[in-house]
C-alpha cells in the first residue's frame, strides 16, 4: 500500500429502506455471505479496526447481526438516502479520509479500495470515485472523500432539503 492507513476510516452504508427490493438488501447473499458481511470483508483488510456500519434508527435489529468488533453509527439526518449515511460517516470520522461503500455493491474488490485511497492521497483530491467503464457513470457510493473538504457542502445540501 502506498498510503498511510491511519489516515482512513471505512464506512458501509446499510441504512437504505430497500423499498424497490421488498426486503433488506444487506441480508441478500452472494457466494454464501450476506451483502453486509461481504462489504465489511471488502473494507476490513484495508482498514482493519476502523470499519463501521451506518444504519438508520429503524434498523436496531442489525446491531446483533454485526460481526464482533464492528461498530455502528446512525444517520443524523433521517430519510435522506445515501447522503444522510455519507454525512453521518463524515461526522463520525476521526481520520482525514472516509472510505464509503454501499452495502449493495458486492463485486467491489479490496484492490479497488486501495487504488482509490492511493489516488486520493497522490492527487490531493477531495473525492475519488470509480467510473463504470460501460456507462461512464460515476459511482459515488464507492468512494474516498477528504472529510474536511466535503462535510460542509454536504451539510448545506442536507439542511436546505435539496
């Protein structure tokens, strides 16, 4: 790794309502593991003890299903979708960078997280997100964010109900 892992904390966004799915995406399975277990395992090799799961307050049942040693936090702004989870991550983060991974991105590999983290430091970027090669769309729910630069604009958006 060409970055100092002490500057990074990992957050799994698992607070979604899964309204289109009809059941909680975090407990869908891939390769014998839940999406939640999978997301934690993607971040844990890179960030070890600094991985937390972000939930909404209606998900207290998740807490007992978290692996030992994995902490959780709750959205501060309720019902604001992924932005609320990202904001809660930024407010909790004690390191320079927050690494965000949505629970429903089970095909992400730890190597991508490492590459994004390296790029964030090397380019002095405020945010680094992958771009899907097929569509050209940015994937902000798998990204590395410089907390000091990103928290205030995000809070303005959330407070103004945009």
